[in-house]
């Protein structure tokens, strides 16, 4: 097997379609303890090679040989070692769902290379794009149980890459869950429960905006409701117990969006030389944050702030932080006189 058999492959995670994301994450989860096998399975999935059958043994090496059949009818033989080597070259981004900054070469005092350089791997985040990128699909249909038995399809809005359709209240809910997801020592059941909560707050269901009538078809809208999300967490826990892929994709989208905003708003996320954390202070000082945003935006009620999308609120907080720092500088100059 060589490059001539391969179709044009995505160059990074952000180039994957929703279907490809699902296939790649399924491979990562199925062979989580064996990265070589996971990478090879992902390569086969991206190439559309669903048929891989035993083909005997290579006489010269003694390795097992598999026959791969492509959608175009072509078939060829490959050893696991060859497939793994090709997958490493074809999918350099596979091990870094959130991208990777790479590493410079490391040399000892004699100038000998002790650690090779690692090329950066582009994930979703691109600081030059104000809205980052978006998944091909904007909505997801999931069958959920209904009263009286059976299931019906419910449409959920997906967290687009820059998370511009997340509200400030939704972002706060997710931020509160993330540290718990990475606690050490928690059991599988507790982790599954937390993942279900994350998904419940991340995916917003479609709901009627107006009642239907004989003359008008009902309109639908997506509106985040924290109480409704808590109620639906039990359903998501059952859903994830059967397939955790959706959680990993949504968390990947969310995490890379946070990284994007850390790049777009370094003053908020990184503070001043690591000595301050304005965004953490804003999240902690809820009342002051809400009042400040209300003033800048001209809002009459707190709920309007909670319902605002995250970039709008971050823009205002960034402006408030800049103004506060300017005041600090002015006061410092006055004291020195």
C-alpha cells in the first residue's frame, strides 16, 4: 500500500466533516490503548476502506497480511506495520485534537540533539479568524424517549466552533463543569454523569416559539434554559453509555473555542504577566460583571446579559479591563508626582 491508493485526506481536525469526525473519534475510542491501531483504523475510515480481511502471511517477514478493498473495486495487500507507518505520515494531526504548538529541538551542552523538533499541528484554532471555523452541520437530530413509550426525533443546535451561539449563562454552566470532568480519582459512573451534564448544557434543543394554528405553521427557536438542561441530563447519561462519541466531539469543539478566545482576548484570559486573571475575576464577581455589561450594553435586566452570546460579553469585558488598566496607569503617574 502506498500514497497512490489514498484519496485526498484532511490536513487537520478542522477539515473533517461531521461524519468524518464521528468516524475518527470512534477509532480513537475503540483502540484507545493502542494509538497505532487507532490511527490505522482512522485512516481506513477516512479512505472509505471498510473491508479488511486476513490474507495469509508474508513469506519473507512472517507478518500477517491483510487485503484491503476500496470503494472503487481496487484491492491490495498490506501488513499491519506498513499500514501503521503510512497512517503516521498521512495523519500527523491525529494525536492532537486541539492542535499542538510543537517543540523546538533540544541539545545538550555539547550540541548533541537529545530531543528532535516537533512540527506544530494546526487544530481548529486560527487567531486570524474572528469567528474561527464552523462545522459543516449546524444541527443534530437525536431520538429521545417520550411519555408513553417510544422515541421521537429532537433537533439540537450544535456548538459551532467559535461557540458564538453559546450564551453567557451557558458558558458559565460549562465552565463550572469542566474542572470536575478532569478530577483525579473519580469513578467511571461519576465521570459519565458529568459528561452527560456537559452535553445537556452544551446542546440546546429546538422548541416551538409560537403555538400552531390552522393558518400558520409553528416557528421554532433554540433558547438555552439551565433548568431544562438539568432535567435532560439523565437522558444524555443513557445516550452516552451506549456511545460516548458525541460528548468527545462537543468537548473538542468547546475546548478549542476556549483556546481561540484565549488568543483573541489575551488580556482577559492571561491577565497581566500572569499576576491577574480578569476573566476568572469576572466569573467570580458575578454581580459586578452583570452590572458592568448591563451598563455598557444598555440592558434593562440581568437576563438580557445571560442570554447574550459569548463574544458580545467578552468584547465588553475586554473593553472594561482595558479601561481599568488605563485608570491604574493614570493613578500610578499621579502618585509619582
